[in-house]
């Protein structure tokens, strides 16, 4: 056999594995350090995927060489060996091993406990019989009562006649020793528990008996099958033992009836030891080696291919030297198009938003894992049929981005991933259709998931869709009915396992990417969270204000189609910075306003500081970036008008920037809605009479003011959205204030005063 090409192939494989590991490690390393862009990540994983696919294609090409021949087919060409080869004839080796297996003896284990149990039971019987006899002599116990008591103690052991003869025997007291000697002699021969079904296929002439001491085999004996004593042969064995011991005829007449119930099988068949014995024998069987000479004509054109020639072809195929695979350039181009498609799919025109770098890299990492996994599955199963996609959890690779990046991204990947695997040659049309349907089902199944257990329910739904898709594919291919149960079981398992794996992988990915998934936002919306309980304790007015802002923001976002859950969570945490100085904010003050004691400029500084403190606290809590952005942007860079005007009255001309919040205008619809809900709730609290018409006009003024000062310019809110938001605020506030009593001393304040309070 030529060895040099295989050495070259091994070196090439090691080189490719090293390159692959380096590329993936480089990409993931930069990602973990936060120093990677989406483009660099895409390039890294694209190169890694190319390596995996090319290696898989090369190995697949070698594996399928010459596979256009079949046994019984007339060869259309000659096949000549161009190098010598020695190989193991698997069929001949298997036949040789089967022949040796039939010579392996079945292994039994001797059970000393069974022997002791039998002798102890006889001793118990003898002692009880002696006790009954003694009572009959001393207490006048009738013989019939003694016989009944003995049969009651050992029910079903003896007939009434045997018991009567036993008690009537003149030398009955000596029967105990006679019985123990005879019983011990029979058990010493070893009574085998025979199971002909279990012994089938092993040596028909002998068995092996193992005796262990302390868990270690002490004695290994070979016993002729003809000499084996079974329980059915026990009456004859007892008679021979009694005769050999020279015991009296009076006992011999009863020995068989008395001793047989106490006899035990003390050697049982050991399946484990027998298997080990077979394995040891199989290891010693030398393989059947066949050789192919250089220039030997393995297959002749025009002749029918035999099974032996097919073995030669398989051997040549397995030993083919590594060669440059065809179509490498085409494969690389297909992969380039695939990753270009992913770059396009992750863009704002498709998803409606720009993915952050972490989520973009996750998308490319999943693409790499999907194609690499499809390559490995196809290689392991030796084909590209639907069986490959059944064992490959496409739904898992769609469910993860569905939760982390959104349903649009998941749907896009559900279309792209199976297409990439099919283009790379790992899926045929059946596997592609199954993977496509499974992926699309996964992207749809999680649309309304709000609890982590919904992932398991989604897995069940995917399993059902998998079954429908599989039945359709199998019907079109005319599959045999016997194939359906196994294939359907795999389809169900595919969906259920995908849901379970998503449930397990999601928490670390959420933490790693700091994503604002629905599940995480629901957990953060718990008002019993320690930070919110602390806010309730230290700044109860701010807490009530935050809850009301959350209600307003959630309703408005629902009406305009924004992320209502994100807005609610952002509203809960938007004023956590006020916990440091709660008494300086009007919602927490009593009769005394602490700003009356300090200069307006200092008051503005205290008010402004809650924004920076809130952002720091949000980051310390590990809140998602989207929530932190809401905390940072809920005031934008607007001016604290109340204190700015007061400072102008006291100091004359002042710089407005000294009284502006240190934030930026909102960049998302949710942050903008929270800003509007925040100023609306604070301003409405100061109104004297809460009528729907009055509140509508007042809220419109507040919104117009934010628009005029450019606070909503980057939020992508349309005028229609603003109208919808206003109506949502009016609807919520009208329901909240409809039963409030109007107090005579309440004074109406304008929007500017309200803005200074928040």
C-alpha cells in the first residue's frame, strides 16, 4: 500500500484544521473584546466556512469515487490498480469471527450463597421437625397436629404421605445429618440454571464455570455439557448421592421427596462474562488480508461486477491519494454570495433596524456553525438525503436569532441557511425543503413568546410542522410505509430538541450580548426587583411617577407599533438617578421646597445630575443598552426652563447650556415616547381640572414644544405617530383622572413649570 499520499493528506488536514481554528478564534476573540466590526466578523466567519466546506467537499469526493458501479451491473470500463494495496476483507473476517464465536463456551457463575441457602433451609426444616417431635413427647401433641404444623411451616414442600412416613420413621432423628450430607453432595456437583435460548450460538459441547472470591475470579473450570446437572435431573442425582454415601434404606426411600424442595440452582448463566469471553476471542481473530498488485485489472469492461470486485473497488476508493478537488473556485464564489446575502439581510431595509455589531457577529457565527454542522452531518451520514436535515436542528439556528435579533432576522435566516447548505452540496432537494419548512416554522412559532417555557411549546409546534413536511416529502418519493415511524420520530425529536437547546443556550447569549430580549425585559419589568423596591422606599413619588409613565409609554407604543415592553421597562428605570437626592424633586417633596433655599444654578445642577447618576446605575445593573439609552435620552438636551428663567431674573443674562440636560435627543421611538410620557405625566399632575378636552390641548402643547426644540428629530416618529401618541395619553389619563375631586386651592401650572419639576 502506498503510504506517502496519505501522509500528505494528513498534513494537509492538520494544516486546514489549524487555519480554521485560527480564523474562528480570531473572530470570536475580537468579538469578546468588543473590537470587531460587522464587516470583519463577516470576513472571519466567511473564511472559516470556506475552509470547512472545501475540506468536506474534498473528503466527500474521495469517498464517492468509483461509486457508479454496482454488484451485478455490467462494467462499462476497465478499472486498473495503479498502486499496490493490502486491505482487510471485511466479509471474510466477519465469517472467520462468527466461526470462532460459535466455539466460545457459555460462561456460568457459581453462587455459593445459593448453596448455603439450600443447606440452611434444610437445617431449619430439621430443627422444626425435632421441635414438633419433642412437643409430641412432652406435651402430648397429637401426630396429626405435628404433621399439619410441619406442612403449614413449609407449604407445598411435601405430600401428606411423605410427612406421615417421615414422622413414623424409627431413625428419624438421624435424618437431619443424612439429608445435609446428601444435599451437600448434590450441590457440590453444581446445579446449573439452564436457558437454552440464552445458550444458543455458543459452544454446544462445553460451558465455562467461574468461581469468584472477593469479586475476583479464583477458579475457571470447563464442564462438558453432557455432564451438566440441571434441576430436572435432581431426583436421580439425589438417589446416586444417597447410594454413594451408604445411607440406610429407610432414609433412601424418602430422600428424593424430602430433599428435592430444598435443592437450589447454584450456577447461573452470566451474559456479561460471556460477552467479555466473546470479545476476547474476537480480538484474537486475525483479519483476512487481501492484496491488490500494481497493474491488476480489478474490473473488466463488459463483465458483470461481482461482490469480490466491489470489495476491491471500495478498498481502492478508501485508499485514493489526496487530490485537488474540482470546483473549488465555484464553491468559494457560492460562499461569497451567501455571506453577501447575509450582509444584505442584516441591513435596515430588510429588518427595519440596524443590528448592533454583537448581533451581526452572532448572525455570521450561526451561519458558520450551520454550514459546518451540515458538512459534518453530511459526511457522517454519507449522503445528502432528508435524513441529514432530520438529524440537524435547523430550527435551533433560527430560534436563537428570533429571540435575540427579532423575527424579521429569524425569517431571513430561515430562508438563507438551508439555501446555503444546499448550494454547498450538503442538502438535496428533500433535505432543503425539510430544513426550509422547519426554519420558517421556528421563526413564526416565537412571535408571541413571553415566557421561557414558550420555547418548549414552540419546539412542540415545530415538531408538528416537521412531521407534516416529512410526510409530504416521503409521499412524493414513494417511501415504504415501514420507514415512516422512525422518520417521524426523528422529525418530532428535531423540533423538541431544538426548543430545549434554545432554552439552554439563550441565557448565556443574552448575558454575553446584553440583549433586550422579550424574556429579559419581562424579567426586568418585575416591580419587586431590588432596585425598584429601593426606589419605592427612598423616592415614593418618583416611583409612582415612573409607574404612570410606564403605563402611558406602553399604551402609546402599542398603538404606534413600537416595542411596548421595552418602553415600559425603560420608563420603570428612567428616573433611578433621583434616588441620590429624592427631596430635590417635587413629586417627593412635602410642604417645603428645598430649591427655595439654594440658587437656581445649583438647583439646575442637582436636577441635571440625576440623568448621569441614572445612566451609571443602569450600567451597574447590567441593563440592556436599549434601556440605558432610554435613561440617558428621556430628557434629551432640553433646557430646564423653570430654573433658567429664575436665574435670568436674579443674574441677568445667563448661558442656556448651563441649564441644559447632558443627554442627547432620543434615537428610537421608544425613548421618544418615554420622553413625552415623562413630561406629560408631570405636567398633568399640576392641572386643576382634568377634562379630556383640556388634557388633549395641554398634551398637544407639550408635544409641539418638544418638536419645536428638535427633541424628536432623530426618533423617526411621524406626525401620525405623534397624533396617535397624544390620543393614547388622553385615553389613559382620562380613565385615571375621571373620578378625581377638584380641589379649590389647586393651581394650574404650565408645561414649563412641569418640565422644571421633572
